[in-house]
C-alpha cells in the first residue's frame, strides 16, 4: 500500500510540475504576441501598484461587493495559497504516517491555523457550489450570470478544492489518532470528531489510511495541475495565478478601474500622430495580435464569473453582447491562433501571408484554420466577434466596474470599433449621419452655429458670451460649457436655462462660448472615429486656451490667467473635457453642474423653500456615476427640496442601469431585443414615482421618450414627469412671490472642489 502510494504520488507530481512549467512558458509567449504599450503606462508607480494588488487580494475589495460570495471566495483563495504546506506534509506522510513538518508541524498556532483555514476553505467551496447551483438557469434565458460559462470546468475546479479540503481535515483526524490525542484540545478544535472516530482502528489501519488519504490529496492536486496545464485557456483555473499580474498592470496605477478617459490610439506601442501618421501605423484592431499584450493577458485572466454579464444593459435587454462571452471568445481565439503566430504567421495589410510555407509546415491544422477567421464577422463569415455584438455596447462601464480581476472591456471594444470605422467604414448607417454633421457643423444634429445661442434669448437675464460681451474668461468665475444637447435639444435646453438661472440667482459670474463651442467629440470617439475626435478636441482646446488667456503673447498687458474652471451640465462633456482633453494639451478644472449646485445650496446661496410634492426616483447617468464617481451631489440636492420623498430603484449608484444612449448609441437604432430605455423606465415605474430625475441631457431624452411612450400605452400615469435635478431645484428656489429672474448678484462664493 505504502509503495503504491509513493510511486503514484511521485509520478503524478513529476508529470504535473513538468507540464505546469511548460504551460507557464506557453502563456508567457502567448501574452507577448500582443503589441507593446506606451513606455511607462503599465509600470509607473510600482509601489502603489503592489499595494493595489495586496489590497484587492487580501481585502477582496471587488468580490466583497457581492456579500456572502465574496466572503466564501476569500477563504477559498486564501486557503489555496496558505495551505500549500499541507501538500508538503502529505508527501512526508507517504513515507512516515505520523510525520509532521519540522519546527512548525507541532507548533500550536500553526495547527490552529490549519484547522481553521482548512475548515473555512471547505465550507467556502461548499457555499460557492450551492450558490452556483442556485444561480444556474433553470430554463432557457439570460437571468443567470453563468449562462455561457464553461460549467463543466467550474465543477471540476470546485470538486478539486472540495476533495483537497476534505483530505486536509481527514488527515488531521488520522494525525490526531496516531498522536493519541485524548480529548478536545486547541490543535484539533474542529477535527476532533474524526480523531475520535479513528481511535479504535489498529496502527496498521491508521497508517494505511494516512497513505491513502495523502495519495488522494496529492493525486487530486496534480491531476488538477496536469489538466489546467493541457488547457491554457481554462480561465476558471488560471485566473488564480494570472489575476495578480493583471491587477498589477492595470491601466491606472492609482488602483482606479479603467473608466473615465479612453486611451489614445497607439500603433507599435506609440501614440499615432494624426497630423502625420506613419505608413505602417495600425489603426485599431483587426486581428487578435493587434491587441496589446495587456489585452491578451486580460482575455486569459477571465474567470467566467459573469458579474459583467449580469450588469450589462445590452445582455439584460436581449442583445447579443455579453462582456464575458466576448472576452471568452477573444481568449479562445488568441490561444487557438497562438501556434500559427509563434511560427511567424500573420497577414500583411494587403492580406498576404508573412511567413513561408516551410515555416508553417509544423503548425497544427486547427491553428491554421483559426488564423483564417476574421476577428469581426457574421456567423456566415465565421467571425470571432459578430458585428451586432460590437455595436450593442453603450460603454456604460458596468462590466469594468464589476470585474474582480480588472479586465478592461471598454478599451478593447473601442479598439475593435476604431478599425471598423476608420479602415473598413463599416458601422450602423444612422451613425454616419451623426459623423457627417460633426464634420460639417460641429454638432450631431447638423444645426448652424448660431442656433447654439437661441436659448439665451429665452431667458430674462444677461448671459455673457466670450468674444462678444467679455474679452476672455478672466472676468468670470466659470465657463459654462453648454454642450450640443444643452444648446440644441428642446428638452435639454430646459436644463440649460434652469441651471443658468440658478447661477444668476446665486450671483455666480459665468460666461459661455456661444457659437464657438464645438461638440467635444465624445460620441465620435466612442463610436471609433478617433481622427474626428482628435480634430474636434484640438479645435476646442485651442479655443479654450485662448479664452482662458493662454495665447496672449504680450506679457506686459496680459491679464491674470483665469483658473480654467469649467462647469458642464452634460456628463459626456464633463468626462471628455476633464479626463480626455489633457491628452490634447487642455488642462482644466471641470465640475458637473450638480456639484456646483450642491455647493451653492450648502453655502445658503440657493435656498429651496417651495415644496415639490411627490415620490421621486433618481437615475444615475453612467458617465457621471460609474465613470466619474459622482453619486452624492444630485441626491443631496433632492434631499434638500421640501416635499420630495426619494425612492431608489433596485439598480442604482455603482450598479445603476444605463439609459441606452452612451457609446454613440444615442445616434443608432435599437433593432434587437427590448429598448434599454424602456427597461430602465420599467424599473423606475416599479417604485410608482411622480418624478423621474436625472442629471444628463442624453438620459433626459431617453427616459422622456420611454415615459411618453408608456403614457400613450396607458402603462404610466399622465402626471409623471422626467426632469433634471437643476429644474427641480429651480422650482423649489423660486417662490410664487419671486420677481422675475435676474436678481442682483451677490458676493462671489468659495470654490467647490473639481471632480476629476
């Protein structure tokens, strides 16, 4: 028995270690197939990056948002790494049944640790198994976050952990019996019932039991190692190793997730100069090897947990996009194609093979077949990613926010879109109208520039315009960036006028750019037209720097530079100017209008006095909330308005549900599944509100359209309103006895902190 146990254990261990070492080398080579990244962007501030890894692992900061799942996973993860010495102990028990580790084997703190962690790891994996069973779809549908995951692989991994946990506790029982433990004591505070059960067995039986259980533990461990080594795309297993480098190399060294700004388009690890691009520059991603090495690492790290899928507005409304399934498809394609690429294979821009037939002769036929698949293509074309998947994304950021291993889904989706738009000119036709309007008129609606000032004539107070009423922005506190929707869309104009009137009432000096404003380029960039974004952004940055006094060359007469403070009512403008214009040389302090209004209310410069009766529910705009973490100011303003009772929707704040307009979806038709705005409004109506409020012109339009449709269908009460927070506040600040707007200005107010 002992000899057989030793031979089996040593053989399986040797094979497992050899294959595992080979697999690590394979994954390393696969990841290196990706393109380089700009110097320093993934390795800056190594100390903070290391702290982030430790914090996310030891604190399980992402997983613990999911309650009991996070706690159970923490014990399993900690047990996997900290109980490795029990495997060493098992090898020793093959040769001597009562063998213990030198020095620490009989040390009480270590024995208590093994008892505790061994027990909690076993209970933890049992909990996760039960949760998986409860979460699996019982009928065809999309309710389960595990839909599409490799369930068989997950069962295998969970079974391995459960068997090892049971073996650890069983060996503790055998050890106690061999060491003649007579009663409950600290070292066996959990396993003593097993000790008692084994006490009556003979010495030889106990020894053989130790050999058997140790062999099961060792064989299970190394069978797992052999299995995952032969299947390097088994993310449910490999994530426990790859998560550490993936988190360390995440986009933001501060530890923030990859939201807010999109990254500049790069080729060969260097940003593309759009004024003079190189002949060999790669625009976007058309082959899996065009992704950066961090992208390949992202794909390999996916654990298929489905948290991204469960939160995705596209998936939840019947569309083909699941962030999880997209990443899994890219991972499987990358690993299947890797032998071809490692042999020097690849296509030129003309579609010709780079490698010789001789170089590819040993490449498996499956890898050669994978190399012929288009990255983006329909099922008939055998594409890896269907175009409907690519264009369903609203870039809301729910996937990135929820991913426990910091996969950067949006960056990869936009990179694929960039190639489709800029090289293939392949995108939904409606978006083409938007792009043409941006190119010719500087706004998505294609309206003349003078139309941006129409709202100014509809208010009865002065709105200074830079270049007309004032020379530059040194004379005011804030530049109010009105945005295309705020100036041109009738519903959004109500927000614009309300906010401007509130600033006037509070005595805040502000000005607008008027007809000189161009679209910030948010929709163009997220659609994939990076060139148009660069063009619009450069024009805006030059205009803003001049307005802020940056381009005045006469030092003797130059006025003091302004503090470059901008307030925006549109979260998309807010995000672009604050987070993306620094890439173009525009450094500004940017705040959202709800932040400024909250400050003015707190300072007593705006006093809500008139009750606004009813139940209100607030919708978090994705580009204000998830992308920029502004959740509190709108809610605090609502809380200050007398008469309102706030009821949160089921999905709110970090888990808020998109309105469907982001990622340039505002300009594209929804032809698949349920409209996202209808799904969100159904959720809002479930709390029976009188008012649905938001703080974004895109959200305002999408929610209003849906509410009006439901009124017509008799599914919503006629009295329900959809309004911006600024409109609510103005209604409460103004009293029936108020004189017309345009009260005298009060003293300048202290400055609120900008949100970056």
